[in-house]
C-alpha cells in the first residue's frame, strides 16, 4: 500500500514501522529507495520501532534511514522529529 501511495502524493516525511504485515519496514524502505520514479525520492524516511536494543539506531541509520524513533513514541520526540524534517513554510 505504501509503495502505491508514494506514487500518488508527495509527503514531507514517511514513518515506517519495522514490524508490518507482509513486508516489513526495512524491505519496504529498500523498495522505496530502489524505485526512483515516484514523487518521494528525496522524502525523509524515519524508522519507527519498538526495537530499542543497543545498536539498533545505528543499524537503521547505516541502512539509509534518515532517522530512528523508538516506541512508545513520546510527544516531545515526535515534535522534534517533525520540526527537523517538515519544511518551515509548512509549519503552523
């Protein structure tokens, strides 16, 4: 579903959960990056996961994700993440 959505609409940020049905977030991310014909080639992609083990963040960043967020999501961290990636002219 995600792979179809990115062809139809430009997003400012994409959050992918690692544990998704059918195709996990890492596999989905690889397909997003492999296809350069969609509208979201340069859209930041954030890994959202409950996998908060030591080294997980580095592993996700090393695989190309723009950022990592652990669950449960804290409101202040989500706000910081949005401020980091949402263009200033689209805030407020």
